[in-house]
C-alpha cells in the first residue's frame, strides 16, 4: 500500500509534460489578419512626421477592421433594403397593409437588435 507522501507526490505532478502540450499555430490565420507589430512600429518611429505616421497607422488599422466591419455593414444594408421593399409592396396593396408591414418590420427589427445586445 502506498504511503501518504507518495500519494501527495503524485497529486503535485502535472498530467502533461511541458513538451507534450500543443502550441497554437498563428500562421494559419493568413497574412491579412496579422499585424506582426506593424502598427506599433509605425507609431513608434519618431523620424517620420506625426501626420504621415498617423495616416499610415490609420490605413493599417482600416485594413484590419475592414474584415470585421464589412460583413456587419452588408447585413445592415440588406436588412434595410428588405424592409423597404416589403413596405413598397405593401403600399401597393393598401393603407392597412402598409401600416401592418411597417409595424411588423419595426417590431421584428427591435426584437432582433434586442437579442444582439
């Protein structure tokens, strides 16, 4: 039977050795999503005038944020176009249908945006 010191020794040892732990590979994300310190390098270079550094840093940041913001902007525009086309079609049917479509679209949009928060 094992003594209490042997049991405590086994509890304190890690399950995996440090060499067994897989390291994540960041290169699989692609070069357009990685900055590699480019923004920090641009902003810390004091030999370049501030305005030029600011323009270059803004462009680098814009490229990074474009891949995040572009899908949201497209969905927002499509949502507005669908709402507008529904109201145009309902307006051809009559006033009551137009009012119902307008209230329905507003209610659905408020509900959807409420779920996103």
